[in-house]
C-alpha cells in the first residue's frame, strides 16, 4: 500500500482555502461568512497535519487540535453576536447593517 504524496494534501488544502476565501469575499450573510472562515481554518489544519505526518512529528497535530478549539470558540462567539443582531434587526445581511459604524 502506497502513501498519498504530500502534494495531494497541499493541493486539497489550497482548494479548500480558495473556496473559503471566495465565500468570504462574495457572501453577504454573516453565517455563511463564518462557515467560510471555518473552511479556511480547516484547510490550515489539513496543512499542519500533513506536514506533521510527513516529518514524523506530532507538533503539527498538536497545533491543529489547538486551532480546532480556537475555531470552535470563534464560531460560538460569532453565532452569539449574529443571534443578538438578528433579534434587534430581524436580518443578518452584513451589507445592510450599520450598527458598528460611527
């Protein structure tokens, strides 16, 4: 059984990051933007785990677990903020909201 080359993992991670970046730049819904940011963070985690496996160390996997925990906290805080905005304005379209502007 042959191992999957590192370049395949890097290519998949680059594709996931590109999809996430496109979503962040084009979507107007706050929840979709958070989902795209999570996709970008998962592509970074894939890179960490791929390089960790390639170099036979656990450093990348430890950083990936730490990054997953931070991403979960970021998503929870982001969803809580969006729920509070939805309760006040009945919409989450970020282009139409101006509550954080001067």
